[in-house]
C-alpha cells in the first residue's frame, strides 16, 4: 500500500490549456509522473470550484473558479480523492459548488469534506487498499465556504463535533488521515492553538494530520502515535507574484509500513517538478530544521507572538477601512514605518483596543457579533 497526498491543485489561465488537454507530463514532468504512477492512491485538495455557470460570492479575499473542462487534467494526474473542505469551494456560489461535485462524480473522482448540508459535509471517506481500511476526514476553518444545516459547503472544524467524528472513524478503520484546512498563510510554524487542535486529533485517533492552506512548507512533529504536518505548500497553483513561499512544496507519501516520505517539489511556469540535487536537499533540510525548532520549550509561543506583532497593523487598518495606498507606503517608509503606528494610535486608543479584544475573545460577544454581521 502507498498513498500520496498533495495540497492545492488550482487551474489558472496560465495553464488552462494544459488541464483541458490533460497534459500531465507538461504539468508535473516525467519524474514526478512516474512517482504518481507507481503509487496506489492519490489524494489532493481541490482549492477551486469547477463550473461554467458560477457567480462569484461576496467575501473577503479573492474568488477562484475554473471551467469544468479542466477536469481532464485531474484525470490525467490520476487523482482518486479530492478534499473540498477549504475556503474557496463556495467561491462561485451554490451553483458552482454543485457543478463541482457533479463533474467529479461523472469522472469517478471521489470527494470528502463537503456536501449539500452540514450533515453530508461532515461525512468521512473510507478506502480499502490492499486489505487495509484507510479513513479520511476533512474539515476547514471558517472562511465564507462553510456548510450549515440548510446550506451547502465545506465541513467546518468544530471542536464540539470534529473530534467525535474522528473517534467514530477510527473505530471503522486501520489508519486515519485528517486533512485540516487552516493555519495562517505564509507562516511556516503552527500557532499555539493550531498545535493544540492537531494534537487533539491525534489523541482522538488520527494517525496522520496534515494542515493545508498556508501555501508554504511548514514543519512537522511526531506526537504520541501520530504525525502532524503543519503546512505542505501547494501542488499546482501557478501564481507568479507570491514569492518564496509558493516556489516549493512537499508531496507526502505514506508507505505500507506506515512510514512517511517527504518528496520536495519546485514550482515551474504552469506546473510543478520534482526537486533535484542540492535544491531538494535544501528544502528537506529547512523542513527538518523548523521541525526541530518547534520542540524547543517556548519557541512556538515566542515565534507566533512576533508574527502577530507584525501582522496586527494590517488587521487594524482593515477594521477601520483605511487603505494603505502607494503614497501611504512611501511616507511610511520615509518615516521608518512610524507613520502607520501614529495613524493607528490616533484611531485605536487603549479603551477601543480593549473593547475589540473583549468582543473577539469572549464566546458570547463573538457569537452575537458574528450573528449580527450576518
């Protein structure tokens, strides 16, 4: 038994034709194609609705969509199972979502982590491979794509439900894989809460937990009887303006003895290739280095605190509707980035910051605030 798990596969205009024509060799190269060919089962994340009729929804962030003809690329790659539990699967609305499930069903590509309502979206998927039952559970953090009791979408991570789903799945399987779509983009380490969440999945029976969504390679840890991977990067997502984080990724291969192999990949125009030589070794070395760092007492908290201090300005500017224009960025740089801090101090005094903290941090306030916005 061998299973490969990759992250996002997203056809874009730059490679629509390669997907439409099913040109697997142009998309991933012969070496990587041979690895997939010699593997029993192939699992990826469908980070885009496949539809010819969808209409973009209102949301914070970009909306994605690809024509149904690109399904030929997924077939050519030998995709067996796609997780649809992610923050983009509802980007083209209800019609786009059901178009996606329909084209997958027509091409006998299984899917997990989404459905016509919360009940069906939360269903796991079990595949028997060479006499072993492998269970897949997929869930996503809450970002404009989540199913409800009455509406379609992705299976949400819910600490009151998701762990119980894994307990149930473990009773039915020999090996459980959790695909968790969450964590902060372009951050290579787990937050304290993400680590706590993933460890709890292991405690409840997961053998392998893989965090997708960050668009970069993160790190891993062995915890109790399981393994947690905090970010594996993209698989095929050809956006050229995203810098170093998008240039490399990992393909994860689970072997028959349950050992895990990390296969380094590099982005090329339109696709991805197997990393080679020193480049491949550097990718793995950096992955291993970060994995050792998170074992140091206090490292995760200290690293995340520094990251939060860097990111908070962007959140506050967004909350108050202030745009960081070109002229703003020029002035800010000329003042040693003191201009932005001065503006925010004028807008957010201590009393206002405490109010924001209270409304976000307190469960009752947060629930009421979100329902009010809705």
